[in-house]
C-alpha cells in the first residue's frame, strides 16, 4: 500500500511538473497551464505508477514455496 501510494505521487508530480515547465517555457503564463499540467499528470501518472508498482511488488508465491 505504501509503495503504491508513493509511486503514484512521484509519477503524477513528475509528469505534471514537466508539463508545467514545458508550458511556461513556451510562453503560456496562465492558470490553464497549471490546470493542464494537473490533468495530464493524473491521466498519465496514475497508470504509469500502477504499472511500475506491478513490476516492483514482491512475488509472494515464490517466497512461500
């Protein structure tokens, strides 16, 4: 649970930050830049974090046997 939540926060913040930086670098200095950053960060960050979590979680069936 903790790893999954940590990965979601890291991925969403990283993607949203990259989108906001790209928007500001292109000269879009409005609130919409930050809103688009948040939307794109959530839309791409959550699936990416969950895929990463599936890869990183321990395989418990191998530990039992």
